[in-house]
C-alpha cells in the first residue's frame, strides 16, 4: 500500500497514525464506560473508522447511511492509533454481535 499516512501527535503515545472515531468512543477512554464498538468493513485498514452503539442506532434510523444527521451526531474525533486500540479493547469486550 502506498497510501500517504497522516500522523497525529498524541500527548500519551507520541506520534502515531491518525484514526477517526465518534466522540462517544473518544469519551469512553476518559470515563471508562463502554459504549459499544462498530467499525467500517475496511479489511485493508488496521484502524477503520469506528463508532458507538448509539451512533449505530442513528445510522440505522437514517436507513443505514452516514449523512449530515448521523455525522453530526457522531461528532467524528481524531485519535492516535494506540488510543484507538484502547477504545477498541474497552468497548469491543462488551459488544454483542447481532
Ligand atoms: Zn457515538
Ligand atoms: Zn494516544
């Protein structure tokens, strides 16, 4: 893969790859409260865009589409790839697949 990777400087982890999650997943890192973990079917990407169960419910109401409404609700936030993994671990454990 020759994709240009954009990096982010994380206060905790230093320079890492930039990832995108909903603000609720980002918040769960501070609160420690799991909110569910959903992500894009992007098998080439080790850090596909991710969102919580509430966001998933909004997306379902929008007929499964990401549009202005669902994106506004998600409030997409940047995380470093290490923070992303932490959020994934915290939330994936409690996530029940349908
Ligand atoms: Zn969310
Ligand atoms: Zn980090």
